[in-house]
C-alpha cells in the first residue's frame, strides 16, 4: 500500500516555478562551531528534526548482484 | 550555555538552502559542471553540521554513553579550535564522506536505542577521531582519546595506527605537539610519519591517487581503512597490497583520461565532487559498485577489468552521488516502498526511489558509452556502440514507465523530462544492425527472466489452461495472460546472466569470437553448452540443449527463456512469443499439468499452444 505518511509526509519542500526549490535545510555556511553549539530557536529546531528524520531511511544504491540495497 | 530561543530568532535570520531551477535542470540533463556540485556540497556541509549538533545534543543528555572516552563537549571544543586556526581543516573533515555515514549510522543507533557493530561508546566516540584528524590537519597542539577497534586507531582521512590491545574495543591516546603526532596506549605507541599518506612502522596511511589529463586533475583517496566506508555497518580495514594499489592507479589514470576527453563537463563535476574510492576485489563477469546518500563524494567499486569499465562506473556512481544530495533538497516522488517496477539493470523488482536513481545513473552510463562510440571515427568501438545501444534503450524503457507514475511529484516529473530531453534524441542515432539485434536479445532475455521469476500468473487462468490442454481443446479465447497483481518479492528460481555475459564477450572480440568463446564459456558463471550454442548462432543446437535442460529440471528459468530465444531466432513465432512474453504462464501451466497427470508436455508444444493467443 502506498504510504504517504512517512518521513516525507512531515516535510514541506516548497517549489516555486519562478525561483526553484526551497529545502528545509538551513544554511550554516556562515555559522561558527561556537555559535552553532548555542543555537536554540524554532527554525533551527525544525531543521534539526528534519535532518534527524532523514537519517531513518538512508538511500543506498548498489549495482551488480553482490550488494543488495535496502532503500 | 543555551541562548533563549527568542534571542536567537532575533539575531539569526537563517536562509534555507535553495536549488534554482537552472541548477535543477542542469542536474536533470546530466550537466552543470563543478559549480552545481559546489552548491550541493554547501548544502551537504550544513546537513552534516546539523547532524553533528544533533548527535552532541543527544549524547549530552546521557554522558555515560561515551564510556571511557571524553565527553562530546571536548570534541566540539577541539573542532571549534580547528575552525579558528584553520577553517579549511574543519571543512575537510566535514566533507569527508564517511563522516556522513558515521553521523547517519550513529544517529540511527541513538534514536532507535539499538546496539551497532561495536558498543555504543565506540560509535559515538568516533566524534573524537574526527576532531583529532581535523586538529592534525590544522597542525594544532592537542591531546585526546579515540576508539581503538581490534587494535586499530582510525584517524579519518589520514590513516590507521596499529596498536597491541587486549580487548576488541579499547581506547588510544592521540597527542600532538609542535607537529609531532603520536598515537598510543599502555602497550605501544606509533609516531605518525611527516606525510601521513605514506606507511610507517605501525601506521597505514590512506593513499591519495592523483590523475592528470592535461590541465584536468582528479585527486581521490583510496580508502581501505575507514570503518564507516561501507554501505550498512562499520567494517574493519581491508588493506590493499602494493600490486593492487598500482593496478588501481593505472586503471584510474586511464579512466580519468577517457572521461576528460569524452565527457569534459562530467569530468569538471567529478573533480569537484569525488573524494574517495573504496576499492573492492575484482569479481569475474560482474562489476559491483555502490554508493550511499550519506557518503557524498564516495563510491565503492570492485576493481573492473579495464579503464572503460571503470570510467563508466565512475560516471554511474557520480550520478547517484549528485542525485543523493538533490533528493535532500527536492522531493521527486512521494514515499512509496512498494517494489513494483521492472528495471533491466537489476534482477529484482524495485521501488520508485530505486527506479529514479537507476534511470539517472544509467542515463549517465549511456552518455559515456555514446561519447566513446562516437569517438572511433575510423574503426567504431563495437563494445562502446553495443553498450550505448543497450543502455539507451533500457533507460528509456524505464523512463517511459516512470514519467507516467502518479507517485512522481511535479519536480520529479520535471527531472525525468530533463533526462528525456537528452536521452530521447539519442535513440535515433545509428548503431550497427548486428549490435541492435544483440541488444534486442539481451533485453528480451532479461525481461523474460524477470517475469518468470517474479510474476505469479492468475491461478484461475492457469487452471483453465491446464484443463483445456488436457481436454485437447483450443485455449480459452477470453483468457488474459498478463497479470495486474504486480511482482512478488520472492523469486521463483534462480537466474543466470550467462547469455548476456557471453554476448558481451563476443562483442568485445568479434574477429575471434567463436574461438575465444569456445575456450572461455566454461568459465562464465552458470553458462551451459546451450548458452554457448545460442551465442555462437547455432540455434538448433541451442534449442536442443535447452530442451535437455528442461528435461532434467523443468523449473529452470534460464532454460525456459533460452528455449524462447533460440526458437525466436529460428522463426518459431508462436512458441517463442509465449516463452518471451509470458514465460511465467507457460511454466505454471506446465507445472500444473505435471502435477495433475504425471505426464510431461513438450515445452515448446505447450508454449506454441499458449502462443496462439499471446500478444
């Protein structure tokens, strides 16, 4: 049965025909380790939950008959 | 200290990673070069930082989880010191593919409260090994402790110190002073060499292979040491010997030249996105390779027999790698784990996620072989032409099913359309007619082999056919042979890729085909004399051989399909149609008649009878 209530059901990727796809991943390019350790606001918490959810189902691709994938 | 949420909400207006449609479309068409890859890398860096923070937070609640190792706060402080002194050293560790697999694996252990390959403290404690490696790259003075597994202390991206240890899991100290790094425990100590990539007493360095093709440089680690380099679970080192390293170096050098010469845009992307190769032993007549979305920049590859195979595999895996990050930013399909699709590159039914990955990866493979085939102006490269013709058709076949699937999102349909925009016109490009016939044979062979093992015909249809056959009647007119029940996950019988292997051997050496195959075919796994006869065009002998195989084992899938292929070549239309389009029905009816009467119908007579209404 098609499962629509998995990890993606909790996500809300936004697509905009003008500009592209906006992810749920916050950009930490300019954040130092020291600041990162202290962050605790709502958007940050959402982003944490997002990446933690994504670890539940790692994508594995395998070709050849020796290594079977689990995706 | 944690700053109140409202303070941070006010002081940090974070942007979200965004993928422009221009980048998205470039990726879909297999284009984009290094620029797009670097933007994907930036998103992956943020994801790993978030995972690091999440891991530290999870373990801070239960500091005992670090066992004999220092707390996660110590590792974080060391990483912060690294960033202050040498930000590139931190970035190098954050970009390390197996920092990604470690973070994902360990997070799953923590969240599911399960034990991994090692005790939990060994897995969470790998954070100290990553921090120590970053600090060594940054040339910091520091001291810390890291996990020791089976006597090996791993410093990711650098190498492994071998120490004596009484137990399977213990602790080693890492100390760095004025550029001298020592790893030790109560029993022994190892001094890291000035160039860590080299070996020294007690030290295995991770070797870096650097290939140059003109101005294009590819530099990758050949990582046979990192415990998180595998697909699913941590693994112990499997050190390559010097001859094997040399073989990889030579192959990779030639493969890099091929990619630079024939697919410069892909080469540009590869050099920006490929960090590590995990070498695996060669496997005769197979080229296993794999990657995981958690290890951006890494591919696991069994040593291929030649440079072209390695180049094709690198392009294949790199498409998976790029798509893995894109899928973290954009949803291409709803979650649907049902294994319901046929794919010509796998023997088993696949879910939509695997199908999207496969179409994209084999689109890349097609691009490579196409470029190689077109390069041989005077003497066409028949192998490249065969592989091009084969994969363009297989990728297109699945793409056509995929693009109409309701589970695809709007973005997913756009992505598939991008692939089609490039792949579609390639189908009109000419290839030698004999190669086209071989492609058709390999394609029919695989599809029929998949059907006979994974499709279960409707039992009522099978019973009707058995009854009609035994009564000497014509097949029921209204019978539907096709099934809408979808594939089962359990194969009914084993499969052999021997005919495809033999065809590829004959394509590779067409002038010497028969002589070469007559010597080689017994070494091809599962190959039979009938397969050899079929591939060398002795179709009557092949049909006779497959009949004999079915007389010995009436359930053998490869023999049923082989008989269909041989009869097709001989122009026996009705029987071959049933055997290649509905082999699962023919075998099921054959089984039923055997069970009901203890007589054995001639396979091709039964197939021809069913073939009268099989379309």
